[in-house]
């Protein structure tokens, strides 16, 4: 089974996103106990995009910025350092109480203390993302895109971004661009918009080629029955997840790839990490393996980014889930919430369990 990708495209992976900054206490300390923080540019979608970008594929984000903002400049410089091109309008701030880029305030957790994340998204400029700001015929038709990756976070951010994601999916379908959709359910985003968003997500899922989500995502975004309760053994859990994915496959037959990660938290710094992927009629399972975690945030995005990189490279499906598992594990070793692979060899060493020094 293989996904046929368009050739002669200027962009391998395109992602719409709302950029912001993440501030994290140093040395694994809680937020309320700290007076020294590390700041980074962030978004779930650029976490995904960073992996193929670092590994040499042409990647672009569609977003919007606050004009004249030093935070916007910080974000643009960071994206450039990740080899990610960006396109989008700049909006006037509109005074001190106007637009700004979101803040994500994160306690990474340590040992028996779990992570805590506080999102401060008031006035978020990314909520204004509008299809009228972009020439989709140029982007998809003339320049060409191989895969567009859509996230449920952007799809549910505002009525404007919901329409934006729908129009991107329709344009991608028109120009034979493959569509990846990570459902990424967030209850606070859906409050009061359940029926509207269920319809939006169902339409995008209906044209998607790759669907990614956990059991909560598939149940709450698409109304798919989750894994069966019961057996606690690993084999039983994996079979119950396969049953859920089979129900998704039946409901959304256009998609040919379905994936979910498996995680068991032993402590904040020790997880069992696995993945399941269905590609066509074939199943590919990575049974959970022990990984050491510096910061878990972004591990799931790292999995998706690595899987999409493997698809874009034209590898066999078995390697899609293996490479994704390894880039997800890599992301949890970084202080940033995105993986920064040195090269493909480093990723494959993680997959093989080879942590020996390389000189």
C-alpha cells in the first residue's frame, strides 16, 4: 500500500497554524515556584512540521502575525531557524487590549509530579485566520503541495479558522494534494459549538487521506465508539484499539491511513510509548517500549511529523510508524516541544535502541 503524492511541488508539507510562545520554568520546577523561565516559539502544528523541515524537505506554514510585535519577530526568526517558510498577513495590534500571540505556560513535571499546562489565549491573533488572506489556487495549483496537515486545534479555534480549514481541505482535494488530519479534541474549544464543529470535522475527515487521533478524539470529534472496556493485558488493549480504528475506517472510507499512539505513564520522566497504524488492509504495531522523558509535551506531534516525513520520502508503510515512533520519542528528550533531528540516521538509532556515543 502506498500514498500517491503529487510530483514537482514547491512544498512538501503545508500546515495552517496559530503561533505563540511557551514559557517553561528551568530545572523542571513548577510554575508557581519559579522566577526564571525559558521561552520558545510554539504551536502544535509547527511541532509536526519541524521534523521534515529539519530533515531537508520544503515546509511552509500559513498563519497570521501582529504587526510590529517583538513576539512576532521572535516567532518569525525561530521559524526561519527551523527552515520553515511562512506566509500570512500582519494585523495591527489595535492598542494594548488588541491582538497578541498566545502564551502557553507549562510545568514539565518531574518524577511523581505530573505536568501542568495553562493556556492564555485571550486576543489571539491566530483566531482571525481567513481564507481571503491566501491565494489557494496559487498555493495548491501553481506552486503545488504534496501533503497539507490540518489540526483539530486550528479547526476549532474560532468560526473563522473552522471555515479556513474547510476551504484548505476543499482546495487540497481539488488539486490532488493529500490531506492529513489530526483530530486533537479540546473540550474548551468545543464548548457551545458541538454541532457546528462535529459537521466541520466530519467533512474534513471525509476527504482526508490520513486520520490521526486517540480514543477520545475519535469518540468526541466524530462520534465513533471507543475501545472496548475489559482486558488489561497489552494484547487485549491493542486489539480493542484496532476495533475502534476499524469502525473509523468504515465511517470514513476515503482515508487509507489511520494512526494512534499508545502511552502509559510510569512517572513524568518514564513512559511506555507505542503506536498503531493501519495502512490499507495492513496493520503495523509498535508495542509500547520504555522511553526516558525530559518533557512530554509535543511527543504526539513528533510522532505525526515523523510519520508524514516517512510518507513524503516514499518509504514502505512499516517504516512510517517506526520512524514516527522514534521522532515522537526524540521530541520528549528536547526542552523545546518539537523534535530537532540532526539527520535520519539519528532517528533510526533511536528506533534501534542504540544510544551509544557517535564520534
